[in-house]
């Protein structure tokens, strides 16, 4: 009988030895997940006003292109070199963080924010090429890019808002 008691106690001890670390690891994973969620929510709360500001800045661009005076050259509408500053999209300071900072947002917010930032920077590169005379400023080139930036900004704002709830 003592042998049976010893065997049962050994099995229970092994079970406890397995369960305690497993429970501790699960608790650590839950704590890490809560910490990640809190960091993502904090980042989302911090950059949301900047995304809204960026969207407002982008929103005025298609109208600015419509209102800007153009000339006809080689049968195409072109804008004179040296487009004014109001044609530029200004990136708010809170969105000028390193790319790795946005990964804390997770999916889908991080990719959405990075897509809009990449497109805005591409628009800026196009404007730089146009204002330095490397290429003409064609509204057919810039207006669609500005509208795409606007759509991407809307998507990024929705993703960030979802994290804030």
C-alpha cells in the first residue's frame, strides 16, 4: 500500500512541477499582451491628432492644384517651376518618428500609417523634382497622388481610432 501512495504522490508532484511553470508562462504572456496593447493604444492616442492634421493638409491639395495658374506647353497643362509652398504636404512632427516606432501599433494600423507616410513622401519627392525644374509640374501627375494620399490617410485614421477604443 505504501508503494501505491508513493507512486500517486510522485505523479501528483510531476503534475504540479509541470503546471506551475506553465501557469507562470501563461501569466507572463498575458501581461506582455496587455503591455503591447497599452503601448499601441498610447501610440495611437499620440499620433491621432497628427494624422487628422495631415489629412486636413492633404485635403486642400487637390483644390490648390485646381486654383493654381497653369500654362500650356507642348499641348499639356503645366505649372510654372517653383510651385508655392501651399502645394506641399507638411508632415506633422509626431509622424516624423522612425519607421520602427510605428510597429508598436500592430496590424492593421502600423501598415496603414506607413503606407500613407510613404505616399506623402513620394508626393514630396515629386514636388521637389518639379520645383527644381527636373520635370514639369503636371496636374495629371500630382492630383491623383494627392487624392490617393487622402484615401490612405482616411484608412490610417480609422485603423488608429480602432486601437483607441
